[in-house]
C-alpha cells in the first residue's frame, strides 16, 4: 500500500473537525469547580504545607473513588513509584520487569532503588505489557533458585513487575497477575495515567500489591504536582505513610526518626486542588469519552490510521487520545507530527523506548519488536476534557 | 547553682508577656499579601504544574534577594540537598561532614547518594559546625591520598561538608571555608532555615559551591512545600535544572532523556505562593527581629536561661527563637517543655542528635560533647513573624 502525500493534511482536517480551528493544547486542566474555594480555605487556615485536612480528605476521596482500601498521597507519581518499589521489597541488585514503552519515571524509580529495569514488550490492544510474550520470555531467561525468580544471564533476582496502563487503557491485568503468581513477582501497577479506568469493576492500581497515581498538570485531574500510593494491605499503607513523611516517630515534641525516610509529603495546598478536581472527575471522564466518540467518527473514513479504543471488558479514562498509523503509513509519522503542530494542534509521539535511552542501553530486555512497531506509529492528539464538552 | 522549682513557670510567664495568653503555635505563616491574587492567576491561566511563569519569576526574585547568580526552584529542601550533593560530586562510598545537630533530611540526603554521613560537633555561638574542633578532628582522622581527603579509619573519601545555619543563625562560614580549602572538601551550605540571614553582606547559601533553601510551611516564607538550589556556577546551575526536571533533552515533541533524572520540579502553583511570600520577606524579617527584641527584654531578668543572639558580624533571620538553659538548669528542659506546651505555648527541643538515631548509630563521628550539651539545653519558643508585629 502506498502512503498518500496528503495523509498528514487529512489528519489535520479530521482533528480540526472535532476541536475547531484555534490552536489547541495536548492536554490542559479545567478549574471550574471548588478549586478556588478550597485554596482560599487553605490560605485562611494557614495550613498550606505538610499537614492539613485536605490531605486526609483527598486520600479518603481517592479511596472511595478507586475502591482501594488505603491511599497515601505523595508529592508526585515518581515518588509514589519509588516508595511502592521499596515496599514491594525491591532491593539493590534486583531486576524489575517494565514495559520498554513507558515514561522514563518508571525506569528511574527502579534505579533509585539501585535495581535494574528489565524491559519487556507491549501489545497493540492495550498498548501495555504483552502477557503472552512476557511469560514466554521469563520461561526462557529465568529459573527458580531458592524460591526466587532469577535471570540466568545476569544472576540477579527478578523481584517485581510494573505494568503501566498506557494513556489510560487498562493493561491485561489478569494475564499479568497469573504471571506474577507463577514466577513469584510482586506486582506494582503504574496507574499514573489511568485514574478513572477499570477492568471488570476493578480500578486500575488496585489489583496488584501496590498501585500508583499521578496528578501532574497534564493528567486527568491535577494537584499541580502530586501522586498517590494505593494498596489493600494495611501494613504496607502504614509503612508508606511513615517513610514518605521522614519516618518520624509520633511524639508531642521530640524529633526521633527510626529509619531513612523521604520528604515525599503532598502539601495541603496541592491536596486542596486535588479535592476540588476529584469532585469533577465523573464529568471529566464523560467528556473524555465523548471526545473519543467525536474523534472516532472523524477518523472513520481515513485509511491508514485508527483511533485506539479501550480493550474489551475494560473502561478507559481516555486520558490521551491515540492514533495508530498502520505499518504502511509509519513512515509518515513525523510528517503528521509536523503538520499538526504547525497547524496549532499539539500532538506528540510516544516516549522514546527506554532501551534506546543512553542510561538504559545495557539493561536486560526481551525481544521488543511490537513495542518498536508501536513506537513508530503512535501519535497522541489533543485530549483535554473540555474538548468533549458542551461545545459539541 | 540549684535549679529552682518555679523555673518552668517563670519561662511560661516570660513567653506570655510577649505573645499574650492565647494558645500560640511554634511558627505559622502569614498570607496577607498577593498570595490570593497569584494563586488565582495560576488557576485562570491553567498553568499550575511543571512549567509556568511563577517558577521563573520565583527563581529570579530569589536570585535578586540572595545575590546568588543562579537559583533553581525544586519541590522541597530535601530534594535541593540531594541534588546539591550529587552536583558536588558526592558518589557511592563517600563520606560527608555534617553537624550531628541538624534535621534528619541533611543526613538522609547523603544516604540517597549512597554516601555516609560523618558527624561533627557544634559550637554554642552559632549553634552550627565548630570550625576549630572540625579542623582538629580532620587532622587527626584523615590524610591526603592521591589528592583526596581520606578517612584513615574507614578508607573512604571525605568528599564534602554541609554546614547548616541553625535556626537562621549564620555558621562561621569563613572558618569552615578555610577548612574546606585546606582539606579539599566541596562545601554545600544547608540554608534551609536561613533565608534572610547574612554574614558580612553575603547571604547564607551563596558562599559555598552550592547552597539550599527550604520553603516548608514552618519556614520564614512558604510555598506549601518547596526548596531551591543556589549557586554562582553556571554549569552547575544548568545541570541542576536538567536533572531536577527528568533530564529531558529539549525537543518540540520527542521524549529523550539523557541520564537518570528526578521529578523534583516545583509546581507553578507553589511558586506563585512563593512569589507573594517573598514580596513580604523584608516585613517578616523586621517582625522576627522585633520579636527577638521583645523576648530579649522578657528573659533579661531570668537566671539560668539566655536567648540565642545572632553571632558577631552576622545578621540572623531569627527563624526560630531559641532559649539556651545553662548547664545547671539542663535537667529542667523537659519540665519547661511540658509547662509551656500545657500552657498552650508550642515549644520544642532541638532535633535528637543524628548519631543517636537508629540508622546513623554506626556512622563515623567526631567527639560531640558540645552538641550533646546543646541538645540537653535548647528550647525553641513561639516564633511566628506575626508575634513581632503591630501588636507590640
């Protein structure tokens, strides 16, 4: 099949038919609820910092929404991943299975634990870890030694896996859970992008031992910067709160810290914004789904590209709307990125695959042919909730 | 000298004579400037997160105020210390000289670099590192090996020192600078507590290779949570910005990261609060000095206790007002803490010395007799800027 020269222009027209002709960002937040009121309450109370009622409320509200038994709010999604890995028992010298197709924070968090990422392939239906390929890979490169899954080539313990729910689409969590059990790996779900995404009634981030969320400015809801750790395990929740708040032992005045902790608290000011945003999450999700439907119609007649749809049995938050070019049009990816951005439509490719980054070139990895193909064909297009709203 | 049974009551009365009879916090912020306006500008612009005009402005305003050539705003003071240590060349296996009398973040930041804190003594005039004792200690335990200062007992390189300006009182920075030069140590100033403190015209944190600030809720100005790295070295400033923002290589759409970086950005929302607070810093400093003067008169006639005064040649921000009991009254410290807190006056002792915390018990250390004596005699009393204000 020959890719047509007017392909980028068709994409531009299809996007404009949905979002209009003005310049439009990839993803921007909306603050039309109680953001204002809650920030003012923070200032008036003077509780803007490390303790305050909005932190507790934000945690409780997130627990209610996701169904997680425990939620610990932290300063950002990277900090949440770092602590979740520590709590899952990842120690210096371990390996941790990650998708090569992920944001760099996932791999960096493993490095903070002095462990090594071990990259695995993704599959096109979820854009997340491919369970079939991962099982086959683990069978071929690992063996059980003294109860641990050990990489035969490196001699290191493969301690955990961190599936990520890419652009909000739930990964095949049951397939991966089976692998985690069979190979004795702890599972941490990186749900940074998937607040409001579900697999058969289970919120992303609540199926594994621990899950993590992000509330960066480009996410479905934002706290400015922020994140959270989800878990159904009470002991892990207590430890998560303790080590993210400098491991201080409660005392009416004494400063005693009983282990090396972190200053990973979410400030009350940011939690206040989060509480207001969370109230509007159902509205944002409805608008993002509406946006998907509008894009779906707009791209319906265009050959060579499809709009990523939520996997079967799953409900996606449609955080970032995603075009997938077919193989024949992969060579047009950069032309499409150029044409759209020049037309004022902010678009972007997926992250450079992790094993291609200088610092992770020598990390162990599986065959990554599907991730490499996806990398050459993915384009994210404007996705703000406001684009799916009343305007349609 | 016999400590009198009514000693705690005298302290309570003296504090009340200054702050009144209502319950009063140890330190709380005041938001009576443009906090409101700037937060609203953030929400209206939708730039609450990782980029935004308030981050740039806050950095520029801090540079102007402190005289530092470069300022990089980060998510908190602990993150600032972690990055400053990395930039100063601290690597796994090194030792770093710290005061045993400091907040735990200083030691933890060293641990994040996989280095070991090496604790040194403090002196009563500044409450910071004692240069005379430190020089003597380094002479006795280190030797020069291949251009590096090496601890003869552990064989590890002593790479850096991190003096801290305790409660805002400038440490003897010139004395320490001489030691840093003589022993080849990088100097990072922990100025978390000392925004607005100067030594002969030089702002704390601007004399060493790098300095760090904190804007936690209990500090002289607050951003909710926040910190900053100060340096006069352009190359270090560029690297500080790079590795605190995930080490992303600038590109119009591509996601390429060229080293293991951190998500240590200060959100624009928090920077907005910082800009408004910084405008009021001269007022806060004047009020805190006025509060010192009021306390000074109140404690003038009380035997067994003195109010900590700024060291000669220095200007302190008087972040936390500090009582120092004399040796004969040291046994009364907890009685004073109890009496004051029971009277609704929030007071606290100094931090438990670092070498007494479980995780740092085996860290190398100098003789710490002065720090131990200070630890048994220090009490911080209510210190909010608002207490020194119009009310007097």
